[in-house]
C-alpha cells in the first residue's frame, strides 16, 4: 500500500477516534447537566438558574444527533478506505480496524 493511502487511513482513523470521544463527552455532559437541572428544581432554585441549566442541557442534547451523523460519515469513509487496503497488515490499518470495532460497539 502506498504512503498516501496509509496517511489517508491514519487521518481518517484520527477523525473517527476524535468523534467517538466527542460523542462520549456529550453523552456524559447530558447525564451531568440533567442531574444538575433536577437538583436545582428539587432545591427550589431561582427560576433563572433553572432556565440557564436547562439551556445548557438542551445544547448538549442538541449536539448528540449531529455528532452521531458525523461519526457515521467518518466510519463509512474509513471503512471504504479499509476495503481498498485489502489484507494490508500495517500498523495504521490495524489501528483503523480496531477503531472501527470500537465505534461499532456504540451502535
């Protein structure tokens, strides 16, 4: 496999890894902010504080579908590149296949 194709696979693998971490972060943030909103409501906090916390939660929730879509697109692109790589066993290709498996467990 030529160097340009390996570099492309390495870049696509990095993109997929970054998007997977980004999705994990948004999901964790959703859980955290949801708990924060519930705590504020239970404590009888000022309505403005509750609304502000709800806005933060809504932003996190709103980013999840977009991130999932970008993750799906990156996965398709990487899988296409791996299909072209065939049985290449270079470290870049192995790392890419591991990342594809890690993302497949999210679905």
